[in-house]
C-alpha cells in the first residue's frame, strides 16, 4: 500500500501545507515531502502522530474501500477553501488518487484563481457549470463559458482564473490524479 498519497490527500483535505503538518507532528517538512512521495516510510509511532494530526486513526486510514461503490453524496465530499486565491475545491470521489482519474468541483470567486500547476504527466479536462472560466496555459488565455468544456495537455504551467464579476464553477478532471 502506498500510504504517502493517502496522507497527502488527507493533508490537502484538511487545508494544511506540508510545513503545517510537519510542525503539528514535530517533524521536518522534508520528511513529510519524502513520505508523501513514498520515498520513505514512517515508524508506527510517527504514523500515529501524523494520523492524529490529520484527524483520523489507523482503523479508518487502512480501511479498504470496496470497489463496488458507484454513487457518492455530499457527506462523502471533501472541501478545501483557499481564501487567498478565492477558490473552493470539492473532491467528488473519496480517495480518488488511487483511481485512473480524479474529479473535483472548483468554484472560483470574482478575481480568484486556482493554484498554478507546474508541467506534469497526464491530461485534464473540465466543464463549466456556471459563469466564465479563463484557462491559463503558459502565457496563453482561453475563455470557457457555461456549457463549454476545456482540455489541458499539462506539458506547460497552467491554472484557472475568474476575471469576471460573478462566481464561476466547473467540474475539473485530472488523469492521472494530481489535485
């Protein structure tokens, strides 16, 4: 089992940086980074400290998800608000990082954006549910309105922004998972 990606997902769901999690557990940011990329493994005591800081325990962390579940509701969603960037990210499928793709619902307030994503492997697709989203790829900008979709090859820096005076909302899917 790759516990690093599960820890990273829990950390992001809690809205913590690697440094904040490290401080709560009296660890270094470097150790958390290595752990999340599965380049090191924690002792049982250290893992327990990390799980406590993330608001869970061994039983819930290692509980295997049954692969037969198809429908998820609001109680299953994890939400992170970024007040600085004026956005809200809602993970629609729990533990989707273990799947081939990861869908999120992103809401961007006027003047807001998502965190810039560096080039990475894979591709992303989105569908605008509300408002107008500006897709920024490197130095190019593309507008997608309600009812339109967008595709990003991910080989250049990219992010979404809202340059209008009204909130915008989109379903955004990454394959492989990267949110």
